[in-house]
C-alpha cells in the first residue's frame, strides 16, 4: 500500500519497486540539496541510504534545509537527518556518517553503495567523489545551485561516459576561484535536489532518458531551462 501510487506506473511496477528496495545510495551533503534528495528517495523506498555530513544544524539552514527543525539546532545534521528519515519510512536502512568525506575515508564509504548523489557545496569534494566513482565504476549524480540557478548531470554512466572533469577540467583553477555567493532561495535546492532524486530513480529502475553526458540548467527567475551536451 505504501508504494501503490508509484507501482501502478508502468515505468516502475513491482519489478522496479524491488530494484528500489535492493538499491544502496550515498548522499554526500545533507543541506539544501541533500534534504529533498533524501526525503524523496526515502519516500520512494530506496532500501539503503548513506548520509554524509560533518556540519551542525544552524538557524540559517532552516530557510531551505527542510529536514531539520528549531529543536535540532546545534546537533549533527547526519544524525538528525537519519532520525527524520527513519520516522518517514521505518522500512529502509539508513547509515549516517557525521564526518566530512575525505581522501582518507571516501574510498571505503563509497565502496558500500551503488550510486553517489551530490549534495555538497565545494569543488574539492566533487573532484574526490568523481575520481573514486570512476575508479569504482559507479554513477555520480551531480547537482549545484547558486541564487536562483541550478544544474544537474549524471557522470560515469551510459555508453559514452562523461565525468566531472569533462565539465570542469582544471581542478587547480577551480580550487583557486573565490567561493560562489551564499545567497540562495529555498526553492532552488528544492527543485534541483528533486531533479537529482529523479535521476537516481531513473538509473535504479531503468526508465526515461538519464542525463548522462548532458548538463541540465534552470534559472528560476525566468523558468528558462536548457540541456547541453558535454
């Protein structure tokens, strides 16, 4: 009964729901993007979720990070997120990692999962995820936001695999860039994170056209949306 509304979709069906139940997905970053990604994958019945984040819940998060409440201020995001998601769906397995993804732990953590989803906010972590996913031959669902704008792609997947370095080839130059402005509307990560979650479901259940080798962008001020080949 829980999953009836998606099982009746021909793209999902009982077979697709079984694939979701057996899937293991790692979400890196449990902030603005990670919140909708985690909520919708939990609701869909993805059987095992890993949640990586070393940050604590702050009052400035609550404008867009819908996993958390005022009662959780000062507490680890990964732990709070795991409790919230377990309350939403007690049937799935959730593993919180209240730590930053680093060169020391990334290989072992990523190795436990089928797909890695990007909810982080820095270039160094994205290059790290990208390179380990290439080495372990795992799809990397990428997303990024700034202000009213966002973008999504799927790396290391499909017949002609592209990766994060095809989008941003010069890691040293990216590391030297000033961080993007912190201003963001709460709805921006909601929409971009939901698209990332959609790509995960498409990969698991094998339906639709996955954004492999393509970059999807949106500007919420105009609702102009585009897809570019990488």
